[in-house]
């Protein structure tokens, strides 16, 4: 009996072994590996392509989601004019993003440069039809892109949803006098706040006249589902909380979805689904 396509069971004197015939099934442990090289005009940041598993959701009803998987092959956010595509005809031909290309960065001694950069896995669903998709971005610390892509609540990626019940009151006559009765109809799920997701893949620090890479994330990655359901929330009719009509951190959501000064955003750099 064989376990299926891509795998082979073999029996030997030391027992039975499982072989992975297809390298795609084995996975590349170097996925998302970040390297840097001198380019003559600066320093080129290269990132290996990587597979991700994520939950896609909108930022208005994040409690509705579906699981997807894919491979990130392109850069989403990077300093404008810094991207050089590689020599490969297609992304399939190269283990690196941008068809074997790179993003050029500079230290702080060069205008527009920085001594501290980050490579991030990031994403944000919008509040209409656009769902969450993960991307790769390279951003200088403190840049407009880095600031606007931070967690909206300043602490974590949590999105809170609540099961909302509107309470109504009526007054009835009883033998002992008028009595107020509170009742509720069906409950409805509402989202309390908007948020984005962002996880650091690597830090690039200028030290001793070169950039040093500190890798934080490596290999195939599963992005956490950030939704936290906080149970029932009841309110009296006519006393609706403001987040029912507009979840918190709306301005931060608009900043994430809008332009980032000095940076290019490629909306087509989402994962190739598999």
C-alpha cells in the first residue's frame, strides 16, 4: 500500500521508510530567507519566495472567513524606484522574489536612507469587497510606510467581534402595579474594531559599514487568524454604542489602504494561490 502521489513507502532490513519524491511537497526550509549584497549604487535586499496559509476576511465582518494558501513571489511595498527585477522570464524560474531581483536600500548617511530597515509579512482587508491577503514589504524604520502599517491599536493584531443584542423595554400592569419588562429579539454579530496584520521577517541594521541581517521568520508560514469573539453585548434600544455604525480605528484603516509617502505599493503582489 502506498500513501499517495509524491510519496513512496520502501521496506528494508531496518524497517519501512517514507520518501518524499516531489521537492514541492518536502518544502523549502529557506523560504523567506533574506540576504543582502552590494550593488555598486547601494545594497540589494533579496528575499526567497515563500508559501503562506492564511484566513481571508474583510475588515467589516472579519468573523466571515475562508482559509487559503499560496506563494508570495513579488514585493508589495518598497521605496519608490528601488526595485530591480531579476533576469528570469517568470517567477517560476527563480527561487527569489521579483524574478531574482532585489530592493535597493541605503544607510542613513545617504539622503533618503536609514540605518534600520525591516522586511515584513503584512496585510489588511478593506471595509468593502477587498479581503485580507498577505504581502512582503521592505520599509525603513519610522518611514511613512512603516508607521501606517503598524497595528491600529498600537499593541497587537486583535480584531474583536461581539454578539450584539438590542434590549427593549415595555411596561405592563400587574396586580401589584406597573412593572417594566426587558426583552430581546435575535442577536447579530458586529465588529468592534478594524486592524491590520504585520510580522517581521528580518531586521537590516547598518553596522561596521555594511548591513547585517537578523532573520526572525523562516520557512513556510501560517498567518494567525486575529479575530477574538468576546461573547454577548447587550444595550438598551436608543443607546447604541458608536462602534455599531463604524468600528474603531477607521482613520488608521484609511491610512493603511491609502498612499505611503516615498513608497510604491503593488496591489498585484498577493500570493499565487495553490
